[in-house]
C-alpha cells in the first residue's frame, strides 16, 4: 500500500494521499447466491467455451434422421414428426437417448464448460399449456408435454459435470425465419406481427419464471443456467419492429428475474444490433443487475462468395485485423463493452464448401487451420462461443460434428486453460500483483499526463486493478470437475457490476478509471496464472 501511495505522490494524482482499499480473496468455496462472487456468478460471467446440442429438443433431419421415420409430409420439422404416427413415443425415445451420461462426460473432459440447448416454444406446454393457444401446435400438447422435465434433467446433469446451460428459443410462434428448425416446414414467416410478438413475450416470461423457480427449488439449488436466448436467428423484414420487441421483452423479463443474462441474435447486422444494445445501456447507465450478450453466427459455406474463396483465404481473412470480420468484432466488442455487454458467437463450425477445398491435398489440415483461425478470433474478442453441433447420427462429418472434428484432428483435443499445477499456497502472488499494478498504473498515469486539464483520480485505477486481479484469481482457482480454469469472459459486465459497488462508497466521479484498472487487473492475473499454473 505504501508503494502505491508513494507512486501516486510521484505522479501527481489529484488524490495522491487517498489510500485505495485492496480487497482480499474469499477463501471458502462460493455459495449459490450468498457472497460476491458466488457460484452463480462463476458460471454466468466466465468465458463460455461451448457446444450446441443440436437436434435434441429441436430436430434437424440432416443431423438426426431416425426421429423422422413416421413423420407426416414433408417430414422436415418437429411439427411434421408430431403429426406422424407414434409421435410421442418416437420423440421421448429420442430425447432420452440422443444425449446420455457418456456424452456429458465427453464434453466436460475436453475443457468445454457450457452447452447451448435449442428448444421449441411448444416444449414448454408441460408447465404452461397456454403457450400453444393460437399456434400450429395447438392440438399437439400431448406430444410435447414430456419435454420440460427432460430439459430440467439436462440442466441438473450438466451441473454435475461443471457445465453451464444456455437455453435458446430456437423455434418461436409463427416462425422467425424460413428454416424448418424454426418448428414447421412452412416457408411462411409470421413471427413478426403484434400477436406473435406478444405471445412470445409471454412465453419467455413464463419460461424464465419456471426456470428460476426450478433452479432455486432444486436440492441443492442449481447455479448453472448462464442465460436465455430470446429467439434464434430472427430474420426480420423490419429491424425497428424487432428491436422494439426486444426492448419490450427485455423489460418484461427483468421484472421476473433481473439477474438472468439475456442473449439476443444480431440478424447478421452486427453493428446495428450492437448499437441497439448500447442504446439500452445509455438509457439506463446505472442498471447493471442483468447483462446482455449479442449473438452472432459465423459460417463460411453457404454463399457463392464462400464457395469461390479457398480454404486458406477464409482462414487468412479471419486472422487479418483489417479484414471485415475481425474489424467488425473489434469494433462491436468495444461498443458493447462500454455498456457492460459482450459479444458471443453462438454458432460456428469447421464446415467449408467443396469449392473452398478444390485442389486441396489435405482437407483435414485445411479445416484445422480454418478452425484455429476462428478460435483465435473468438478468444480475442468474444465473451464466449458455441460450436454447431455436438454430433450427427451418421459419423464422419468433421466439419459439423464436434465428435468427428476431434477424432480427426480438425478441432483441438482441449480448449481453455488446463490446470497442470495446483497451488495450495502462493505467497508470491501479492508481490507479483504489486509489480504488475505499479507497471500498469505508471502507463495509465503517463498516458493521461498528456492531457493535463483532466481532473483525474488515478487511485481509482489502482484500486480497480487490485480488485480485478483478485477477482480473476477467485475465478481461476475456483476449480472445475474437468480440470479447466474458469476465467472471467464477460469482463465489461463484471467491471460495471464492480464499479456500481465502488461508486456507492467512493462516488461516481472518474469511475471510468476504476473500470479501466479492473479490466487490466483481470488480464494481468490471467497472464500470471497461465505462467504459474497452466
């Protein structure tokens, strides 16, 4: 502490004689909701490295064909399966066998810490039959009523393996896009009308209420629901209408549970929807009880441009900061961070169009390079990512199936920070923090010395750095059943939450310095931990 005080005196901070209060690291394992951070925080704010459990509760025939064996024509959607013969038995058999204990274990043992589970709105009918009223599924409640208890079992099972769960409404009333994974095989999209907007808002508030009640009532309570995605891949004719629905629905959901993280799709208009989230934060700058995530889906195998671009060029484009996607990610993640939000890539894969692989002598190497380029980009700019998809009924597709991608060497054997050395005692950590803190404080004070008219309070930066370092170590040393070290991924959301706490006792002036220091402290602690333990 004397070192910081001396340093600030040397650099002439306005509050050079103010002593920052350095926090201590909690020694006991965090509980579910008591303390800060608690077990729920550890799941929700960590960097999410995940997998989509595709074709489990929302079927896709190209992934799993067996459930369609008795489907009604045209046999491409959940609605078709439900109208076919023996539908309830076929679906429940699939739900009970598509993802098993061995699958959960496989996911956890490779460093993944979260799964995204796509569900259809109709699969909530077991807890709220009214969700089906006025929809294509109105007469099919008896087919889907068994889905909800299985979804809840999935959350509990995921928790046993240290895995978080993102619940994604993949199929909304009226369909939010033309794809059959939006519930029906119809090409008509009618989600974007007032009645279906209102219906979906009510469905989401019902989902949130029942989900929150279940996780609290479970013995022990479950902390591992990391968020709800309001609707998957909406393709609106009018962005303003969708954004107004987002605004209304977010407000309604926060009335039910203000702490649940909410994810929204960007409709492949990433800058526009980042601006929308920023506008929400700008309008309520002190409201950080719940944070937002913007979900972008990145594929490079569907368009004519994808087809004409060689695999090596796809990878190079993702590694070059001046190219479109890296530039967008840097710009958007910065804009979102200013209001405590984060960018995630909710779907991506190693799939490439055959045209991109034309003339390639080693497709596995080409796909691996493409995957590694994506991982590097997401690790740099994103709070989380989720590969599509975990597996396919027919083996061998290393572009889409994670099981096959790992087996063939397209995807790494491990993701995240693998802990190779446990430290029961780490007496040098405090001195290492002080060295890092003084270095960062010097850079910070030196930079702002170029603008001498500002009335700075650099002691706030120092205090934020210390808090960020200690918080990062709480996450990193909290442990995981699979040996991976959880790290803070939603750094901006965490900084806003800590800054709100800081401002209550220290005032709002120059709180930005505290936030800057906290984020730098998180990054410095992560580097320190990697050097010492990973």
